[in-house]
C-alpha cells in the first residue's frame, strides 16, 4: 500500500512540475480552442506581467505541451498552440472547470450564511 501512495505522490509531483503555478492552466485554457498570438494572450490575461507570460510560455514549450510558430507577416507575429501531446490535456479541463464552478457556488453559499 505504501508503494502506491509513493507512486501517486511522484505522479502528482510530476504533473505539478509541468502544470503548476498560477498561470499555466489559464494559458492552456485559452489555447484549448485553437492557437493564439502572444498579443491575444496578453489581452485575455491582463493581470499577468509580460515577463511572467513569456516565462510560462517558454516552460510549456520546453515541456512540449505547446508549440511556438513564427508567422510570416510584417511585423512577424508569434502564435502559440497545443502540440499533439499537449492536446491530451484538453479532456482534463472540463472536470476542472465544473469543480471550480461548484466550489464557487459553495464559497458563495458560505459567505451568505
């Protein structure tokens, strides 16, 4: 039994090393329906600093969750999108979103009591 808990812990730690932090899941949420240019991501997440967005995008790219494509336009534009491997995360988003919705309802109920 102890081995299963240890294995599970290492799997959760691995997941958090790739997806952990305040911004990565939100970035991926915005990419789930298709690629976005850097400027679009900035508009969708005005609270994130430019430095942090760049850092998070680089980390997701390094972990092969997203790809970065330079579009041939003047001036050049960059688009970020899921890799085929990264797309395997998309089914995880709906249950997370549903859990968040229920949690928000619960928190609102507790505040009104």
